[in-house]
C-alpha cells in the first residue's frame, strides 16, 4: 500500500553556491529524471526551501526503502544532492478531497 513520505535533501559536494539550478552541471539529466517521477505520481510536491541548500519533496511510495532506492537513481544523488531525511507522513488534512 502506498503512503506518503517527506524527503529532505541537502546540497552535495558538487553544488555550486550562487549558480542557478539550470546552470549546475548535469541539470538536464536531473530535471528529466525528476519530471519523470512527477509524471509517475511518485513526487506529489517538491522544490527548494528558501535557504536554497535544502530541498523538500512529498512523495507517495510503499516504503522508506522504495523512496531511498528511487532517489538513489537520480543523476544528482551524491554529487549535487544528498538524502538527509526520509520520514513517513500521516496526512490528516487534505483539501484535494474537497475538489472532487
């Protein structure tokens, strides 16, 4: 059964402070991989926090290991992004139910 997780990533050793996302090395490969995760419904919401050193994603996956395995395949994992935290998330408030 799929459940939600919150994933916090932080900038890795190849992240170049002061450069926009689109100017980081390997951007196109990373962007294509992330777009595919969105299309699959794996990433529900995601993006950088205000400090631009951390990224948060809300994902739908069967387990923490499935989350870690999926992010391990990202071309930026270990170089530009490092998985810091994966936590299960119990959704109690969901406006999407009201939109049906």
